[in-house]
């Protein structure tokens, strides 16, 4: 596609359920980032993928959070046993390898509401 | 690790006036990239303007320009002739060319909420 695509756009889930968020990056973008944005807050780094290298998971807040990416394609962010504090917008961004400009292009995010 | 600070949680400006959003950063690197992103209510982060640290000339994109002061580690955004469509959250971001990405590769400030008064 022409841009970064995220689905679903909105997700309401019950506390304790698992959710899976999807990010489809721009074709050819080897770098992929996941961020969490709580209401009225800035972007909180979660995880970074670069090609076939081991991902940087240093931002994942707990072991309930995990993410996968196959090669340079789609990524999924999974949150197990969701809690109310997980409610936020989850943004995905992709870019060319982090050399030179490597501008990050963002999707529209998934708004997750845990009730 | 680098840090990016936006000290203005909210700014308000009259339509057609000029407003400046501030951003400072902390780094030990000599070369890097700086960005301003706009996030309207649609949540889509849109790149507004970018600056490469080794270029002394301030970047300009139509009504948007930056005042890049490398020694002071300051990267402010000036919006001229403000329009209602400029209302959004604005995020300043730093990208390191050396870290290879990840947590230290792309660092954002906490954002400034810009309100345009008609």
C-alpha cells in the first residue's frame, strides 16, 4: 500500500482478554517501530524491528506484551490478559534502514479501550 | 541516551498570527537528524519539517520554518500565518544515525498542543 496501515482502528476489549494489533508497513521499509500513546501524552517506545536482526524489546512494559514480525512484512503486537492501564493508542511506524534521513512514516494507530 | 524536551504543554495563537514552539534536546553526538511531526485529531503523525545537524541553514517548508541552534541544542518550530488546520499536537523528534534504531534511535518529546483561535 501507499502508507502504513494499522488494524483495527479501534478495539474495545474486556479486562483479562488478549488482543492482537496489526501493522502493515510500507513496502521496502526494513525498520518498524511500535509506540504507545496514552491520552494526552507523548510517544512511549515499545519495540523496534530492523530486517532480520533481533528486535529491540527494551520498551515493552511487561511480559504480557509481545510482538512479532516476519521478515520485512506485517507485524503484530499482542497484549495478553489486558488491564485497564493498557488503554491507549498504539502507533506503528516504518522507515528505510536507519541511515541518512530514514524518515519514519506512521499509521493512524489503533485505539485500545479496556473495560 | 538522548532526551528531547518540549517545555510548552499547550500554546494558543490567533489565526493569521505567528507562533513558535520550543524544543531542546540533549546529546553527545555531533551529527543527527531532527524532526517536527504534527498529530491532528485523526491521530495520523505527519512529518512537518526536518533538519540535518551538520547543515547550518535553517529548514523551511512554506509557512513552517525552524530555528536550529546547534550549540544551544535547540530546535524551535515557527508557524507563520497560522491557520485553523494547524491545530494539532506537535512533537519534536531526534534521530541518531549511529544507534541503528531502537529505543535510542528515534526519541520524541512529550508534545505541544497548539490551539488556533479564530
